C-alpha cells in the first residue's frame, strides 16, 4: 500500500507540473462554462428599433418612451416613408420598426382599441419572434398601468409582420449560417494538415530548399483545395436552394464572389495553423475543436451577437464566420447588394491578407 500511495503521489506531481494537463482539466471546462453561460440566452438586449409615429399624440409618445426605456430597445432611426423600411433592414441598422396608426390615442379612448404595426427582420426567426413578444408584453403592460382605474376595456391591437421570412422557416436562418460554418471547418481543416503532413513525412525541408519562393509554396498548397472547396460550396448552396427552398433574392454572382473570398480566407487560416504545428493530429485538433465551437457560438449563427457581453462581442468580431453569415443573410434573404455588405467584405479581405502575410513570414523564418 505504501508503494501504491507513493506511486499516486508521483502521478499527482506529474499532473500538477504539466501546464497542458492542467489547462485540459481546469481551463477548458471553466472556459466552456463561461462561454455557454453567457452566449446561450433567450434574452434580447439593445435591439435597434425604428419608430414611425403617424399620430404624434401624447399617448403614442409615452408608449414609445416606455419601449425605449425598457432596456431592451434602442432608437436607431426615424424613417420618413415606407420606402425606407427595407433599406434600413438590409443595412442592418434596425431589427424592428414600430408603426403607430393615425389618431392612435383618439381611437383608443373612443373606440376602446387602437392599432400598432410591428415589422421585424425575420432573417433570424427566433430573435424576431422574441423581439415581437417583448414589444407586445411592454405594450400590454403600458395599457394596464395607464388605464388600471378605467372600467372600460381598452386594448392595443398589434399586427406583426415578419419581413424576409413571413412563414418563419428555421431553414432561412440555419442554411446561410451552415454554409459559413461548413466551409470554415472543411477548408481550414483540409489545408491545416497539408504542411503538417509535409513535416511528418520529412519533405518540408526539401520544399524549403527548393527554388520555390514561400508565396509559391503557400499558393501551391491553397489552390487545389480552393477549387475543391468551391465545388463543395456550390453543392451545399444548391442543396439549400432545392431541398430547403432557401431563396437567393440578391445577386447570385455577388454571392458567389463572396463565397470565393470566404473560402480563400478559410484556406489561408488553415495554412496559418499548419505553420505553427508539427503533426497532422495537432493540426486537425486545432482546426476541429478551436474553430468549431467559436464558429458556431460566436458567429451569430445560433445566438445573436448583440445579446452577448461586450467582451464576447469583441471576440466574436475576430471570427470570420461572423462577417460572412451577415453577408449570406443580406444577399440571400434580404436582396442586399454591395452597398450593404462592403464593410464585411473589407473585413474578410483584411483577414485574408493578414493570415497570408503571417504564413509567409513564418516560412521565411524557417528558411533562415
């Protein structure tokens, strides 16, 4: 028994002396708990809303103020006409538009009812339904508090309109997000193992000593997988359109160009990962586990980024799928063009250049 206890102590010493083991045992569970705890929430916060008040009476103004002071909504725009509605939604400036009917207070007091139209961006159907439910609850609570002593039953009829996804189909939300996640995982993983394989087989030194320049070696690794990834992207997009009936309202050529840019970015990231590891197994682990969870949780694919804490929003902005999913939804579901997605496109281009630059620098260091 004493020998067994001594052996146990030795094993504990080995565990506590190995930082990597401690990270796996304690660091990863804590990080996952914090990540899931803050990201997985059904609450909505800081929703950008536009208010159109055709009545402009005291009651409509007080109800508008009640919505904005609730902590769930932020006034982002005041449209001048209905023609501005879709433009605001396509640009992502608002997620909801609240429209008060003319003579709002007069109708409520004389007829016992008045109407409000709530238009929500249903390209994210779950979030849109939550936003409408919050608006309805705040409105009903306002009426209850304002006319509690009034014996006459009063009510506000809220007519909800779900823009870009009137039938509230989940496929409209998941397919554009799945395209981004699938391409990121497949493209990055395929390229991450290429240079790692060369290292394991001992052929990396031959490549580095060859007349090829680092940029030529990298592009030589990227181009074949880029062609295969394009084919994969077309297959996924076609299945989404034919099987799940997800439309492409905007320019199909623009969507393909953005997919091409995103694939190049994912391949560049895979090459970057492979330059930091020495084995295929490590490359696959980093590509699969490090990219998969953030790509799903911090990209806006399932959970709205605006609902996350500021720290996680900053991390989410570093995730390439976060920008590409917005592009997909804007082009496919909202019919947006380059005017709406050019900031996201610039971010993807900048990330691609950065990843390629770091990869080339790593190659030059090895050559020296």
